C-alpha cells in the first residue's frame, strides 16, 4: 500500500501553526549570520509571514486519506517547505503545479 499525497486548500485554523513554526525556524537557522536581536527578528518575521498568508495563494500538500497531516506547503512565490521525509518525492512539483494552475485561472 502506498501513501498518496494530494494538494488541498489552505485552512488557517489548522495550517498556521506548522507554517509559522517551520518558516520562522528555517529562515532564522538557515541564515549565515543571525541577528543579535533574536526576539525582534522573530516578531518581524511573523508579521511578514502573516501579511503574505493574507495576500498570496497558499496550498497544502497532505495525505489523501488524512488531509490534516501536512507534508508541505507553498506560499505564492515566496516560500516552499517540504518535511524532510517527503523531499525528493515530487511534493514540490505537486505544489508548484497547483500554484501555476491557479495563476492561469486568474489570467
């Protein structure tokens, strides 16, 4: 039995905790030089993310049989995140294609 991953619509109530935590943590710890004012940096980053989530298309990759279990997400052209265990499995392609489909529908 194989696990099927699908893309669903964004639901802030269930998706925001993972989005905020992964985006801030990966951004901060991925920087070559981290700012001295860590708390202020996180506060500013959260505000930036909040703005983007309200303005940009957001799509969630999850298990077909369990849509509450996220394996990745995309926020417009600003951020793409895939959980480590699902990298190199085509999840990024699913999310990018959904983003492209929605962009084409708007044009």
